């Protein structure tokens, strides 16, 4: 080995040593030190990407839609009122609004409901091909709390509200998955009913008036002509 080769080997070894030392220093400088215990992070010193948001995002506003439901007025007639439900208005949401108690404004107008509050609206099925809306309810006390006139008023509220918001004419009811006979003005019905079956509580019902017969004039008989009174006889002359 000549002198030049030895010098080259020494220079290479020194360069490798220097590179190793530099790499060790760089690794030490770039490593993340570990804390012995948790400490509070100063968010003001963090980059914007890591800093916690100072404001919460605004919630998306709920879009509502006006629908008609039917309550009961002080004369025991149905009364349409406006309620707001999430848009687009689904039939089940409308029926759930019907089972909500009258609000303050409605109560001030003497409006009430015959429907019990603890009833779950399970489904509302609309079959346009047969013009029928079927409402399915789940309740342990629905029929127990509804007797006599209240039962018919409650069913009328369901019929008018469901048909109003589904463009249907006929209505049927399922309670706990079983068909329910419905009270109408003509008695119990096992068939689907319509609004006409509840005319006694329909505020728009106008009974058909039977026209009264025109009285005929009664002609009194004409009395016979009076017999003329004969003239008095002349006095008889007295003899002298």
C-alpha cells in the first residue's frame, strides 16, 4: 500500500465518522421529548390547523310545513287548526302532531281533544289505488279511555286529519295490529269509513232542507142571493 492509498483510506474513515456524528445529532434534535407528567397545552402557540375551534358551527335550521289537524270546539264540533311539522310533511308526523295536547293559543280558543296522549302512531299506510288510508296505533289504554261520545269524537279527529293530509276518502284503523270497528253516526262499522259517517260533528255539514209545501188558497162558498122582501100591503080602508 503506497502513501496515497493510505491517506485516501484515512480520509474516508474520518468522513464516515463525521457523517455518523451528524446523523446522531440530527436525530436527537428532531425527536419529540417525552414529559414525565401531563401538562396543559397553550393553544395560542399551536398552528391554526391544530388549534381548537373558538366557535361552534351554527345548527342547520329546521324547515317546517303547515298542516291541518282537527281538534274539538266547545260545541263538540271538529275544528281545523294549523300545526307545524318537519318538511316534507309525512303522514305519520301529522298524526303524531294530532296526539299532542292543544297548545296555549288553542286552549284559549276553548279547543280540546278526545285523544289520549300516551298512544304511539306505528304507521300510516296510504293506498291511493283503493282510496284508503290506514292508521296503525299502539296503546294499552286507547279503547279503555274512550267510551260513548268521546270515542266517536276521537275517531272523527283521526278520520278528518288523516284524510285531509293524504288526499284519501276512506279510513280504517288498526289497534295493536288488530282491525277496530269504528263508531259512526249510524252505529258501529267494520268497513272503512268516510267523513260522511260523522256528519254530526262536521262543522261544514249542511242538512238538506225539505221544502215546505205551498199552502193552497181555500175559497169560501158564495152565499146564495137574498130573497127580496115583498113590499108591505096597503092598509085596509075603514068603513065610515
